[in-house]
C-alpha cells in the first residue's frame, strides 16, 4: 500500500468518526469533508487534491471556491479547526 493510499484511508476514517455512521462515502457531506481534510496534506491546490482523493477537478473546484469564500483557504494556507 502506497503512502498516499494510507493517508487517504486514514483521512476517510477520520471523516467517518467526525460525521458518524449515518454517512456514506458517496454522500456530499462526506466528500466535502474529505476534500477539506485532504487540503491539510496537499495544500489548497485543486489539481493535487483531485489526484489525491480521486474526485473530479470540477467537484474539488466547487468546494475550493466555498473554502476560499469562507476564509478556510487563504493563498497557500489552510486554516485548521
């Protein structure tokens, strides 16, 4: 198992713990949370997040717009909570 695969699986477990058992990996809330958490590893770069998560760049781009509007991503920095 590659380092990126292990990191992605760890992030998915973290998101599952945060959201609870009622969420599937296909739910928007799960995917949005995974993108936001992935940015903590890859930086707020749409291309890198898409490659890391396997989500389409267009999908990641929509979440990126929201993250920037909310001040979660500023330049190359990611706010952590």
